[in-house]
C-alpha cells in the first residue's frame, strides 16, 4: 500500500524535503507508520516527533486524510492515505 507523507515546519527543514511516499505491504496503524519513517531519519528529526520515552510528543499534530488523529494505535492507514505531520510552530 502506498502512503503519502507530508512534513511541515521544522520537520521538512530537518529532512530537506516536505513530501515522501512510502510503500508498506501489510496493514499498519498511524503509530506503525511513525515508527517506520523514523528508522531512516536524523536524531534531530526524531526529537521533533518523540519525547525522551520514545512516545510521540503531545504537541505534534498528526492529520490523516484531513482529520486529526487522536488515537495513533487504533487509527489504521489505507491505500493512498495522506498523513501530515505538523510540529509546534512558534510565532504570533
């Protein structure tokens, strides 16, 4: 299954791109997708997504097909799904 990922703010700056497509051959949750993409990312990118206990930070906004994901374990990903990761953005 093809999954479209979009990184915003500091996440896109840290990995030098804002869009990525990954292919996974088995059913996965949003949490599984996070763990899969983090395998190949820098330590700084990981710090923007996970806390010290390797749990996604509460301020990370995760959007799946235009809806905010609140339950990362039980929200399953479908073919051609769009997942957006938005870290906290400072400013006024």
